[in-house]
């Protein structure tokens, strides 16, 4: 795997880091004194790499404001969902022209109230694999169960007047085993009823990019970032790897 490959690189006396055989080797000292952008071929030792754990290399990146943020742990997300469940679902917002609603109370000590809204198309709920569902009061475990059966799941809460997305610290959408996040700085969340425009399409696809657009969300992309410190006896160079 990559982590063991990196450790092997550290053990080697010299590592060839690029494959431009047509270029002669350039000392790091020369590169450090040059103006970018240039293309070089180097021979150097890998002194260190960060982060040490590969899962820490995955971040969330906003292409609009160029900000980076950490990917949330499951425990952190569970806390956000628990906080949102403090507000009980509003029955007056159930069963509208574009979604059907089901509410029940859990049998555990907390007796949480959970509501699932099934978005309709042509006044009918689609097959589960084509259906978007919205959930109020669910735990992360319960939401993951829904993603195994339905195409998309949106966690939300109700107010006196409308359904709304949770704080953008939480994903605005879950699909399969992927959590989709939005940028807090660049998003201007719109009312949930904006989704009815997709439900009215001839063949609603419920693609994450389209959902983000109608909800006023600037989506964050998962990126892989690492920092390598290289040495060759003439200087020290920090090299950064970033890819989607």
C-alpha cells in the first residue's frame, strides 16, 4: 500500500521522484533560487512525509473560495444529528403535494420522533432505487440503512413554517456510501421546497450536483493532500501533492 511504499522510500539512500529522462538532474539549491514555474528532474532523499496516517490526507476543498476543511468523524456527525433531533418534527408540514410522510416514535428510552418524507414524482412515490427521501430525527446508523435502500437521503429538521437543511457542518446529501458537504462561506441555502422542481422533471435523476444547485449549495470536493520534505545535501525542498 502507499503508506508502506512511502516508508520504503525513506529507507532508500536516493529516490528518483520524476520520470523526465530527457532532463538532467538539478540540485535543490538551484531550484530554490529559481523563479516558478519551471520543470526539473531531481534525485533526492525523502526525509519526512505528512500526514503520517493516510486517512488524514483526505480533506474537503471548496473550488470557489479555495478553503480546506477536515472530513468529519462519524462521532461528530452523530452529535450534530442528535442536536437536530431535539426539535420534534412538525406534523403540519407532513404529506404535501410533492412528498408523502411517515412518522413514528422509537421504542428506546429516548423515545425519539423520526419522520421520513418520500419525494413523489407524478403524484406517486418512485421505486426505492430512484427515490429521494428526507429524514428528521434519525441517527447516522439509521441514515446509512436508508442509503442502502433509497437513491438519496437528505437529513433535515422542521421549523414552524418549513423543512430546512441542517447546519452545513452536516452533509446536505448522502448517496450510497458517500457523504456530500457544502461550503459554509459560499452557500446560500434555499428552502427545501426548491427540490420540488427536480421532482417535477420528466425523469428526475437526483444527481448530487443538481440537488446542490437547486438548494443553493456550493459543494465541497474530496481531495487528497500530502507534503513531502526532500533533501539532497544542497538544500531542503517541500513538495505538495494535491489531487481529487
